[in-house]
C-alpha cells in the first residue's frame, strides 16, 4: 500500500468501505487501525479494500475529508444565522472546538503535519473541506449582522480567523503537546464564552 493520495477509485462499495474505516479509525486511531479490521467492519474483502484505497493513509485522508465536510455542514445546519452575534458565535465556537478536541480531530491534525513533506496537498485538502467552508459562512453572517447594526467589522476574513484562534486558546495547545488527553464540556464552555466576550468587546456595537 504505497501509492500517492490521488489514487482513489470510486465504485459500488466505496461508501461501505469509508463507513467501516471511519468506525475503526475512531475506535483505534490511525496507527492502531489494521487493514484486516477495516475490511471486516466494512464487510468487504481485503482485495476489495485495496482496490479502492491502495494505502491506509489515503483511506484515512478520505475519511478525514468526509468528516470535515460533515462537521462543517452540521455546524451550519445547527446555527441560527438570524440570532444575535453572541449566540451565533457561541454555537459556532462550541461546534468547532468539540471537533478540534475530539480524538479524530487531533489524529487528523497530527497525521497531516507528519505527512506534509511527502504529501503537501494534504493540508490544503483538510482546510478546503472544513475550515474554509466555515470561514466563508462566518464572513457571510458578519455581513448580515453588520447590515443589522449588530457588528462593526472592516476586515471580515481576519475577524473570522481571529475568532477561530480565540476558540483554540489554552485547550488546543495542551492537547497537541500531550499535556492533557481530553477536555470537558465545562472547559470548552469556558474557552468559547471567553472568545465570544473578547470578540464582541472588539467588534460588537
């Protein structure tokens, strides 16, 4: 299993393999997941799995792409864009931070960093499938909130990026450096509430 990340074949059992891989990766992580387990959970032969994904990294990347897109869409589906900025930002921040601090979110980030020299397009794929989608939607929301007189922002893209970084304060670095293994909902609430308060102090009307 050594081909590059562009060698992915679509077919009748593609979704079935992807669903099985997601289940195994979530349970065992990238390193712990075996091709045998993925094939068994997906209900396909190893030959079938290899025909779709000739490398475990390729399969993980495909799962990550789908998961990022799913998380981004789920965030958009659950956010009331007609609500006040503090409420919308709180909803978005919690969703973003829960995913970033999840086991899969951390594993995706670490793998992409580790493989960036071999596969430089990985980071771009990850960004385009999730963060870029949310960034675009946040900019769209900011425009509407500005028109309603609720926010005062000149650089909308910068403001969206700033909020995303505020939501990563404290928890994200400690997770990435292995200082802690997991975070609680209370810790997420603390960071997101602080991010919203700081953002509104800068850009609120």
